[in-house]
């Protein structure tokens, strides 16, 4: 499957999925180049089933050129040929010959402008965002196609589809992707060669991350958005930690002893206040206590 790439990259590349393309300044053309010096209907491209491409000038004022030479009749094009229409230059590209990583500008060829720049962090009406189709086979292998969450996306080879899938046996409007109750569905739109989920032909089916969807010979893998990692501050806020107590022996938390049960207290004995005279004061107090005890015992004996 060939495509046209504008050399100044001001326009998105165009996959040649249809059999005819009119080129000119008039807005009814398939490829509109609104610049001075370009006729309303300037030239015409024809694509044969075997990927042969032919270019014809449509009687333009300033002519149509291929690799710097003006064409006078129907001319067959080959990969890497450059078409010059006044000051605009368009290159015919064969993706199979491109060994380098696909330029970011080519990403726009996979979807219409309405689907570009989707915000994967926000949804509309609570519908999930960030879902992708990753191509595994064919000329688009490795490319990703964003699935819009704000509505429905029609897939097919027509330029009017939301997601354009190049392939001669892919129907113009082949299938539809849509979200319902938070789940992704794929619905066949009466295509000629059918829609398959994990090698099973389906009419309308729920698909999950990792499932394979096949349209004709092109296989895509469904990829769900990455889960949002919870911030560290939020993780800490959900944790409960034991209360900090005074450290006990060997660095272990000290455990407070249970409160003793209330019990009757004995009548306190007379308190003898010792003087602050060091050891002699303590000895004097001891002698006084002994004398008082002996006196009490003698009094009780002679009663």
C-alpha cells in the first residue's frame, strides 16, 4: 500500500486506498491544495489493484511535473517519485522501503484531525480514555491507533473513516469501535471479509486488553491505558502506625502496667520527720522510735 507524503509536511500523508483521486484548488477535490498557481482541477491519480499508480494532468494552467519533468500524457509512477504541482511537492512513498522509524508526522495519517490530540487523562461522561489498537501485521505493523472515548469510531479504508486502515480487502466502512457501560465493543458493519476477535468471527463483541482484532489480514492488539500509580503521599495517608511510647529495655516499646484495683488503704503510721542533719539525724529518729515502742509495751503490761 503506497501513500503520498507532502515534502514540507504541512499536510498529513495520504494512504492510497481508493482507486481515484482528483487534485486541485477546488474544495470538491479529493486532495485539496489551496495555493495560487494551482488550477481548480489540476491533476488526477489512478490506483490499480496491484498498487500501480498513474498520474494525468487535467489541463492545468501551469502543468504537472514528475521528478522535474512536465508530463503530457498518462504517466505511471514509482516509489520515491516526486510530483510537483506548482510550488507543492508530493512524494510517492512505499512504507516497506522505509527502514527508519516512522516520522511523527505520519502518525496523523492513521486518524482524522478530529481524533488527533486526544487527552488520555480525561474522559467524557465517565467513558475510559487512552485505549489503543496496535497493528501487528501488514504495512502498518507497529503503528498505534487511538480509540476516542468521547463517541464512536468507524474503521475502514475510506478517507471518511475515523480510523483509516489501508488494505485492498478492507471494506470502506469495515467495523465500528464504541464504549458502552465502560466496556469497549467492536461491531462489524457488514464488511465483505468479516471482523474477528481472537480468531472468532463476530458481529458485535466486547473486547478486553490483550485481545486481537482482525480485519481481513490485518491484526491489531487491544491495549488498555496504564493504571494510575498512587502518589506516595496518598499511600502514606492510608497507613496506620502504632502509637509511640517511651522506649523500654533493648529498644522495645515500654508497656504501661494495668491500673491496680481500688482497695482499702491502711491507716498510716505516724510520720517522723528526720532533720536534715545527715546520718546523725537518722540515728536519733531510730532511737526515739524504739523508746516509744518500749514505753508503750510496758504500759500495756502493768495495766
